[in-house]
C-alpha cells in the first residue's frame, strides 16, 4: 500500500466513524423526541380525563341543585323524603358544600341528624358532631351520602360497617322531584 492510499483509507475510516457517531446522535435525538411526545400525550390524556371527571361531577351537582331548587319553590323540603320513609335519625356522609346544604335544610325539620361522617372536617358543624370514617357508628335509620360522584364505592365501604340503608342525595332529590311529575320535563 502506498502512503497516498494509506492516507485516503485513514480519512475514509475517520469519516465513517464520524458518520456513525452522527447517525447515532440523530437516532438518539429522534428516539428522545418520540419518547417526549409520547409522555406529553399521556400527561395530556390524564389531565383531560381529570378535567372531564370534574366537569361531570359539577354537571351532576348542577342538575341536582336545580331540581332541589324546584322542590323548594313548590314549598316542599327534603325532610318530606325522610318522613315518608320513616327515617327519623340519620347520618350525613360528606360535609362539603352539599352536606352543609342538606344539614341546613334538615336542621329545623322533623329529622334528627345524629352525626356526620367526614375525614377532612374535625369540628362540629352547627351542633352536628362530625366523625371520621374509622370509628364505630352509632345506630341510625339511614346514612345519606352527599359525595354523589363516588356514591357506589362509598356505599360499599359503609355497608361493611353499618346495616342501614345508604342513600345518595341524588336519589332523594330525584325521587322527590318525580313524585306526581311524570308528565313534566326535568
């Protein structure tokens, strides 16, 4: 091999090594970009799912509150449901906004709210003792779940601890609204 050929081969080998490194960098960048796009799509999908879940929850609350307002405008109260079903002593599960509205509606009626169950609220609410979900529950005629968006799992959990009807606030409102209103659009 002549010195000229040796120099050319050396240059070609260096160029080949550089080209392989370049291709390796390009492939690494492309794979990194593809992985990044995939992660971003997954995160966007998860945030869209959370947003959709919250929207469904608030739409459900809006619908229920609208019907509850119609019941009030007719001069009736949710107290009617409990009286009609012979529930004189109840517990309220969930003392967020819906639980507080329910308690306020029932406080001056014929239903006795024995206690509320809420893991986040520690203080009594308007004279109603609040307990967490861990303790033993006093006997009541029914437990009303105000966290209606997660009713089924809460109901299963409560039925393991107490042998009384577990009722969704949605059920109460819809039943009262639909009594005698079969032809009216809700």
